[in-house]
C-alpha cells in the first residue's frame, strides 16, 4: 500500500483548519457564558434591591431584559434602567 503525500498534507491542513475554527468559535461562546453568569448575578442583585427598596417605596422591573442589560453593561446598565424608569 502506497501512502500519498498529498493525502497526508490535506489531512494536516484540514486538521489545522478545524483547530483554528474551534479556537475562534470558543471565544464568543465563552463570552456568552460570561454574560449569562453576570445576568444571573444581576437578577439576584435587582431582586435584593427590590426587597430592600420595598421599605422605601422604590422598585425596579425584574425581568429577563433588565437582568441581561445589567449583566452585559454592569453599573452603566443599572444607570440606564434607572434613567429609562424615571424619564419615560
């Protein structure tokens, strides 16, 4: 059985392409996971603000959009939600 050098080179190039594709696609997936984790923490933080704020008559909307906004933007996301609440 004869080994063809073109076949070996083709397999190596295809393997490198697959490795680089996996590496390139893993970054956005990791970023999405980070945003989801931060959104879960933001959901808990908004809930805590609502529990504490209920004594002072203050509350924020607690839903998926507000949690993702705060999770993605952080403190500026909270400022954005407060601005939307009081200006609109």
